[in-house]
C-alpha cells in the first residue's frame, strides 16, 4: 500500500517518531498507554490499547528496525489474536513530498492460521485509512511550519 504525502520525509518520520500520535493515525489503536523514552530506537516499545471497550486488548509494539527519515519496522502485538510485522518505508517523491509504503503481515498467532483474502482485504482497507490519517497529520504539521513567522 502506497500514498504520496505532501510533506518531506523528515516531517513524515517526525510523526512516526512521536509514539503518542499512533492512536491518531493507526486504525484500530484506541489509546496509547505509554511510550518508551527511547522510541523509535530498535528494541523500544509503544504500549497500546486496541479495539472497542469492553473487548479492548492491551499489548505493545516493538521497533525491529529504524532508519531516521527512511524506514520504521515494527512488531505489532495484539495477543491473544497474534502479532504482525509492519514495515513503513519513506522515499522522497519530488520537492516537499514523500512516498510512503506500508506493508503489514501476520507473523504469529491465530490470525496467521486464518489468513485469507478477506483478511488481506481488511488489512488493505485499514492501511489505506491509516496512510490517509498519517498524511493529514504530516501535511498539517508541515503547513504550520511554513505559516509561522
């Protein structure tokens, strides 16, 4: 899944590097409970709550790989349902724009066993909306940066 965001890669990465914004743009994440001070360094954690009350699940996402301004790879937990690996790549796409590619795949747990085209469609739709929300935040932040005297 790809989207071009009208903000430079460092601005988009600044949103990714702010763990407290994840519930604003990651579909399904309803609350950020805590963010390690070292986020988004490899091995750091973002503690989240996902899903509607009273069925919401508490888990964490762990940074697997990170290149500032270019890539963030996470292990996203949602036990007892399982875990997914989410890989986000940023590439310059012209002056002041970034092509963001997100790839998400189940790695462990029951969701891996029931993976099918319906699940792929759900992940696809979820990632379209997540990228739209990420774009809204990054573009709004980028515009404010140039509006300030």
